[in-house]
């Protein structure tokens, strides 16, 4: 899916920000992933742009296996903590399969989904940091839904070293897909057959 530029007046923004938004808008992503511009935070930087995403592995379902937000922040004057002028802030959340819950290596693996995807897509960055959190919830009383769930949250931010962010967005989409348990692009999930059939 190709995403559209939703900047209210992109011509009034600095050239690097315009180029960064245009590069995000030029990316076509895998069919399981839906991207759309959303309201960007207004107070974190002079210029901002944001995308919301969800991964639906089953076309017949309306329940996303993973959701996320990617926010682009731009400060033409630079930011010492960023070590640059273009900062990407990511949030990804996914429901885990029961057999993955409690895996002591899961958080390390989830972080590597991001770092390896950035390298794979040639997305140069500096000042990368973040957290990976695994949470378990148990429902009681009248709350509907499964009795127990385990969720994975990946929060990260990094500074792009140039305004071409296509590789960064492709890496982030890979992160979303990995969190959702999607197969590699071009590979379909095989439906399990009923053993009684």
C-alpha cells in the first residue's frame, strides 16, 4: 500500500523534512500491513509527521496481530540528545502466542528484529535506544476475551543520518511483521488441517 503525504502545508516546512516525508510516502509495503497518516504529536519538535499501522494476517479477521506508530520528528537546529535533526520514534505492540510467553530470549530476539532490519534495509542511524516489554494479563469477572493474554511492546527511537527514510520505514514494517508472526514476504501461511478430517 502506498501512503499519502498528509502534511497540512508541506511547502512551508524545511527541505529536509519535506524530503523525509516524501520518502515515507513513496514506500509500498506488503499486503498484510496497513499504513495511514495519523495525527502527529505537536510539542516534541518544531516539525512532526506520524504513521499508524496494523498487521492483519487473516484477511477474514478484523483483529490485528500487531499495531504500531512511527513518528518522524524534525528540529532544524538539531538536538544534542538526538545527535542529528531527524528523529524516528517507534511503538509496536503485538499479542504473543502462548508458547512464546515467558521465553527468556524473547526480548533480545525482538530487539534484534529492529536492529537487523535497519541493517538489512541500508537505513543508517545513530543514537538508537529503547525498551522491550513482555506483559501478561488475566481477565476476571465480566470482562470478555481470552482468560489470559501475553503482549509484547517494543519502544524505540533513533536518528536517521539523512532525509531518505524509505529504508527506515521498510525496516520498521519488517519489525511489525516479525512481532505479528508473519512469514517472510512472498511466503503464505499454511492453514492447519483438522486431524479428524
